[in-house]
C-alpha cells in the first residue's frame, strides 16, 4: 500500500510520451496517480520517441515512454503489442495500386516496419499522407484515403484490421519502454514509475 498511497509526497515530474501513447494510456495512468498522489504536478510533453530520447539525454525530462528500436540503451519494456494494417470499415483504399499509406515521420520505427513488410512481398505502395501525430494519420484512414500501420488495440468504431485476406503482409510487433533519467530517483519518481508499470500489467491482463 505504501507504494501507491503516499499523498504527502509533493513536487513536479516531467513526463514524456508520444501522442498516440498519451491518448490511449495516459488517462488511466494519470487518474490513478492523482488519486494516490494529489499534491504532485505532472508536466506532460508529447513528442516523437526520438525527440523524447534527446530530451532525456539533455536532462529536460524525468520519465518517458518511448518505442523500442531507436539505437539507445534499452529501458524497461512495459508493453508489447502487434502492429496491424488499419483501414476504414467499408473503405477500399487497400485495393488501390499502389496502396496509399498514412504514416508518421521518417524516423518512426513503425513506419520502417510497415514499409519493410510491404517491400519484402513486393506490394507497390506510396506515401500519401504523413503526420508526426497519430490523429493526422487517423484522419486520412477515416476519410477512406489511405491505410495505416497502427496498434491492434487502436482498432475501434469505423476502423477495421486488414490482414492477409486483404493481400497485406503481417507487420510484426512493437514494444514500449519506460526510461528514467539518472537524476529521477526517490519516492516521487518511484511512485509514478510503479503506477505506469501496474497500469500496463492490468491492461495486458484485460487484453488476454
């Protein structure tokens, strides 16, 4: 109980995360953390994993959630999930030749995985839309203009997974790492890290 209930702890934590992780995972993490640590201010920065890693090196962030595969020393893996091709439920973008894609910036490891998968099987494709932010890619998909490589858990509502039955190859998996600055020590930072780890464990248990 002491790990999760310590309302006397106060201070500021600088937390970094890509915006797609922020949209899907942060609401519950922050709600649980605020319930047990109401006096802590959490300063959230949403940037790409590569930029977050640079901020960690510069000492401007305390804790970050980043995608694995950027050539930095590995952090603690807190989540692993399948990347899938996602399209509009009644759309036909995946049937076009070349296949139009909505992807992130050049340094994004999801983009690289997706393009590598298409190149391995020789599927013609073109980059139709790029956005550093998840919502920009999602807008193109929801407009029926392109397909995108996204986490399986993000497929809801009017979206559908496009698998091998649609002629598209598997992409693979991605991992989320929890990174802590060497200076982020003590009960304040331990508390948030513990909440993040606990939230992902609960998420994976529910998905299973």
